[in-house]
C-alpha cells in the first residue's frame, strides 16, 4: 500500500552554510562523481509543466518539462531526481519569456540530474528551466501494451525529472498522449481532452501545491462508471469490469468520503476523485485518484466488507496528501493514519467488533516485532531500505499508536484533536512534533510520555 520502496530521500540539511554547499557540490563534481548532493537542497520548486508522450508498445516515453523554482540558498548548480531517464537538453529561460533560452551544461549521476549555472544563483532568484528527456521506465510508470494500460506508482522521477523530497510541494500541469480510445485520470482538474493523429491527449491541472510523489495518472482501455458525493464527482475506471460491476465494487465510496470529511473537519480537497482497478497494484494513492489491482476489485465484488484498502487510499487524500510527512522518517503520519482511519471507517460501517478485530491484528503484529527484536519507535532514521518489519512499524504500529491515544484521551477529545490537527496543518508538511503540539493544545493534556514511549527515537 503506497510505499516509498527504494528511494526515500534523506532530509535536506538546511543548516549548512551556503559556502559549504557550494564547496561540497564542487568537490563532488570534481572528485566523486557519485557523491551527488540531494535534489532540491538549495531551491524550492513552485511549478512543473510536463508534456509526456507514451509509446506503450515500445515501453518508452519522451517528455518536455518546464520547471519554475525559487533559489533559497546561493548555489552554482541545481540538482533534480531523474531516475533512469536520459536527459537530452536543459535550457534556462529568462523570467517573462515563453521559449528559447540558453543551453545549460548538465550531467547525470546517482539517478540525479545536475545542472550547472554559468552564473551562481542567489537566494531569492527565480529560475525557469526547459528540460527534454526520454526513457524506458522500469519502475514508477507501468506500460502494459497487452492489457492496454499505463499507470504511475510512487516514483515520479522515473517519468519526469522532479524533486522527490516530500517537503517540496509544487503545482503541476500534466499533458499525456496515449493510444486513441483510452480513458484516463490525472491530478486535479481535467482541462483538456483532444485527439492528435492516432492518439488521445489529456491535460490536467493540479492547482494546489502537492508533494511530487503524489503526481501521476492512470490510463487504459477501461470501462467507466460515475457517481457523486456533494460537490465531488466520482469516477470508477477498470478493466475487465463492466460499468455496472465498477459501480457495485465502489458503492461505499460516497459514504467513506462523507466519513473522512467529518473526521477531518475539512471537505475533500478537490472536485473529483477517481478510483481505478489496474492489472497489478498494491494500492497507490495519488492526488485526486488512487489505483488498486483488478484482483482486489474482484475480492470486493465477492465480499463487500473487504473495502479496507479503498478506504485506506481515500483516507490518504487528507492524511498523506493535504498533510504530508515532511521527510520519510515521519512516514507513519501518512501510513499509520491511513491504516487507522480505514479501520475507523470500518467501525462506522460494520460495527465496533470489526474495528477491534483490526486493533487485535495490529497488536499481534507489534508483538511479533518485539519477539523478533525488530520493534522501533515510529520515527527512526534508517529509512533508506525499509524491511517488511520496518513497514509494519510505520503501518500497523502507527495505527495501534493512534488507537492507544484514542483510549487515553477518550473519543470526544481524541476526535476533536484529530480534527484540530488536520485543520491546522492542511496544505503543509508535518512532523510528529506538529502532531504532539496540536493534540496537546486541543486536549489540554501533556502527551510527552506517550510520544516518548511510541514515537521518538531513543
Ligand atoms: Zn498508504
């Protein structure tokens, strides 16, 4: 369910002086080609505009991208995550011009793109870059010619150069060309749908700043069903299902959406939400959409109580998307919350016993971790290669911690605090300290002992 897999970024070291960063970059370039500074360490991306052409049968993509950024530390280079993509050119544009620009020298190393600036940038400078690229993504973007599907999963920089660090939130214009006749959904609002030769072209605009790992789309020869909850239009896409089957599988979505809105104290952050059933997926949340596997869809069709995963992915639209962990060491604020909230919905829809069965399962998993000597606080530093047990800490132990907090505070104070926390930090990156402060302010309780026991690294 929506994991960072192999590429969580180390948190950027904001405390370094500008001089040290420039020296370190120069040293890395001169002596250690693989010691590349983290992407985005010296700037903040404001906007990405991407045009992506899918050659599904060939398994390849070509793209052009404009990146608008603000420099926040003096630097002579700009570093982006670029996965296994090949960069063809980088051009710098004057602010206020639409095209042209000056070709900039660049190199690629350690899955990053390092662009050299002829004149070092100062803090506050605004820069615009045009990047042309191509590639044959093996992760991040699945291109399935036989199944007539294409969809993204987590590793955004495998199909568009970006800053992976979740703290760098930006807006996105995304245009994708795909085989004619396909249906598709992307982040935010669909602003255009047209034909171009033998291709269909979709364009979406994500106007609310979002972490880049939530950028993406689903596309394919899908059946479609639609629904509505208040002002939110709902789309259900999938293959090989009929429209009627999709409607049945996702029949709880409006009810789930209403429940999370009530618990968050905030409306769903957008005007549409799409759920897609694709060939293979462990469950992936993206801004304004999610995908799950067709096998999962069939399991829901056979047993309507099996909606935990779709509730988990929908809960991420608030906890994960609207509020995003500032770095991966606080990933439990995304995953522990989504796991807990899916079970809270289950409690509402199917009763207390169903919820308590989930709590028992979390507790048993945490006991296994302890028996194996693999228990950790929810915040732990070595997130670069998470094991299955590390993921259990973040997901199941994270959910159990929220249940225990609910027990300590009582239902009224717990849900009020959760609402206060969500409202206070909507649209922001969060850490566990933000959660503690918000819960303490709301409940009037000192929660140091709880956070020492469950959350803080020892
Ligand atoms: Zn998740």
